[in-house]
C-alpha cells in the first residue's frame, strides 16, 4: 500500500477515541494502524517483573490464538522488555531493532517459540501504562520478514500517536473503575446513592431503588431528585449534602430518617467523595457525595431485653425504647413526662453503656438487640 493510500493520523484518532464508547471501534483502529504502519499484527500485551511473555489480545487480518508462555521454558521471557524496559519507560515508543545486534534476536528461543509462529520479524511498541510494581502495558506493532524495518516516517507517526493512546487507555481504566464501583454497589443489601449538591442522583444501586419504591419508606426520589420523605428530615439532609460536596469542608454527617408517620426508619450516612478528575483534563465543578441508607429492623426489642443486653436500669431501658419509637430525644420528652435535663443525663449513660456517641449510632446499636 502506498503512503497516499494509508490512513491519516486524523482517521486513526477518530476510531481510537470512538472506541471509548464503542469497544468494536478498537479493532477498526487496530486495522487502520496496521495499514498506516505497513504491519500485519497489532498486539496488546503486559510485562511483569519477570518479563514473561503475556499477550492479552491480538489484532490481525485473521484471528490468532496465543497460548500462555510456559514460565519454566527458556523462550518464555520477552527479550524486548528484558533488554529495553528502561528505555521503553523513558521514551514511550521504542523500535525493537535498536535493542539487538543484526541476527542476535533470531538466534534466541524467544524468537523461535514466540515470534516465528506469528511471522513476527520486526516490532515496535507503545508504552501505555506502568505501575510501581514494575508491570508495563504495551501495544506492539509487528512486521513480517517480507517487509523492511520500520522507517523514520513510521516512527514519527508512532510518536505523534503515543499521547493519544496513553490518554485513551488511562480514561478507559478510570471508567472501568467506575463500572466496578457501580457493580460493587449493587451487591450491597442497603441503599447507596451518588448524589450531587443539588440532590440530583448520579447513580443508585439496586438496594436504593427498592427503598424508594416502597411507599412507606423514609426516602423518596422524584425523577432524579432524592430527599427524605419526612419533611422535618429534609433541612438536615440538605445541609449534610452541602457540607459533603463542599470542596473546602468535605464533611461527613450521620442522620436518622423517619417514615411517613414520624417513626425512626433508617440510619443515613452522607460522605464526601472527592473528584480528582482525569490527568490533563479539567476536573468536574460539581463533586458528589455518597449516601448510605440502612433501614432499621422493624422488630422492637423489649424493655427486659435491653436491660439484659446493656445492663440498663428500668428508667434507662424506658428511655431506650422511647428513642426507638420516636427517633430523637426531643420527641421523647412529652411521651415520658420527664424533664429535659433528666433525659439528657440518662442518654449520656446510654451512650456510655452502649459505647456510642451520637443518637443515630445509639439507635442502630439498640436496634441490633432486636436481632
């Protein structure tokens, strides 16, 4: 193929960046890269500390299956990385021909076992990523014996393409982490939301969707807007979101949510989730918070059970049961007919006996006695 018919850098970049949203565009990019570099094979591979040859995927005109290298075999070590890992890291692009004297590579077991079966004679590579453990991720481009070594023009194109390959690989890894986070969130039994300062949901796990689908739940979602169902809980929830999404405060909060009848319904935690942004990209201006909602168990432990489990006096157990019914100390005052200072003294004792420091933690600990 003449240079006039080879794909341009712009054409390569179009398919490369499109592959972020459509994985099927990467084989199209690889095919164009083979044509642009006058090559017959493109391979995505990794190199670890022991330099064992490990190909993740090949891209060729016809599918090529690569068996894992036998670590005990003399031909298992990838000599390109053995010889040139340091240069690869520093330069980002390397022509394998510069690493060996003429005929040196062809006399090795690595060449006979790993390269000859795929008709690989000349190879160059892009360093996509490296980690502290020493592992490298590379994209290699190879020519067969019937083609010449890589020309200066081909290596010039490779250097121009390198930063785009690294950007796309980095963004794909970050997006994959996001996908893994979403999958992990869906495995949790309680409700988890990623929520912006404005209360709009970015992501909700399956547990969260079940909670807001319950008409008696203490959390509601209309469209993307998430808010407590009990109106009195909404100001505290909004303040918690504002503090957690403020890049200066980044403060977490613990809340107790109530159901439609004003009864304690769930423990809610609002945590900051700082956004660090992509390397070289402008960070997001609207960070999000992660909201955990864990419904309290419906069974109510008896007065006697609380006295037995936590060593409470009858008066302390009475206050504990009232807290479970009403969800806050202020709501218990009229019910118990006691002075506020008396109840404040008793709740301090409850904190000490249950090893808690906040009302929401205390209620969760008391609820656990129901199990």
